[in-house]
């Protein structure tokens, strides 16, 4: 499989649940990103990892906890979310800081009930 | 701070029309500019990547141009089809260490049969 793969595609969770989003890239890229896209809003960068080290956290609430065990895998652990956290969560990867472009996954549509 | 603007927010055209989508950015110090397509509820698909040293890129019916000095890029779609209906996002990668992709809000295109 090639490109950036995100699972699950859709997720419905209660506010007290704990769930995880998974992202995997098969492109040999060294950087991975989590973005949030809410309805009628532009993309918001959440986290950046370079060579599996977190290099940026854009003031994201602690109920979102990222994990990057290696350069090919990225997780977003979710717990005690709020309904306003419902959004499309997109994973992306790049090589060399993005000079050769970013590749995005298909996203996980998250609904918090 | 780099800002990316895409106007208008929405566009509706009849099938077969050639059309131009505009993107403007405030700081000409960029590594590259990338055009993406997003279908409703889906991830971003990269259409064209233009490096700062390039003037244009072409893929099939799509042609993207870049004029760094004026802070503008255009995406030209030839002979539009209903299948081209989607949101088109423009993003620039500013120059400098640890820079991150800066997105416009997108143009939602509807091609009427």
C-alpha cells in the first residue's frame, strides 16, 4: 500500500470514551503532521513530528495526545473529548520539511456525542 | 506572517467552461506553492506543486502558474466537467527553518451539467 493511510475513516465516541486515530505513511518521509478541519473553518495544524520527535504543539488541549513510535506511524489518542472536537482529522507527511510537497491521508471523520 | 487568500469562496460554472482559480499570498519568500483538491468529507489530494524557482506546472487539464513577485498563483482548469466539482485549496510553504504549510480557505467549485 502506498501513500498516507488513516484509520478508522469514521468514528463516533462518547465524551467519556478513549479512542485512538492511526496514521501510517509508506513514502519514506521523515515528518508527520496532524491537522484538524472543522466545518466552515480552515485547516488547523495541531502537531508536528520530525524523525519521530515532536517539534510543534499548537496549543492543543491535553485531551488530544499524539504518539509517534517511528517515522512511519503516528497516532492521536483521544480522551474526554467535547462535542466541539467533532471534526475531520487529517494526517500528512513530508520529506525535508515539505520542500517536495505534503501528502495527506483521507482523514478520520470524528463525531463526539 | 504569511497569509493566503482565495477569492471567491464559491464558484459555479457550466460544464465545458475553462476557468481560473486565484490564490494570493502576502510574503514572496516561499519554498513552494501546492494546489490541493478536497471532496466533501474527504482528505486532500495534491494536484500540482510549484517550486519557488518555477513559473508553472501542468497535469492533464490542469495548469498552475506562480508569480512570486506579485504574490499570486492561478489554477487553470480546461474544459471543466461535473467531476471537477470540489473544494480547491492553495497552500504555500514559507521560506525559513521550521516553516509550516499555510493554507487559504479554499474555493468551492460546482460544475453544472
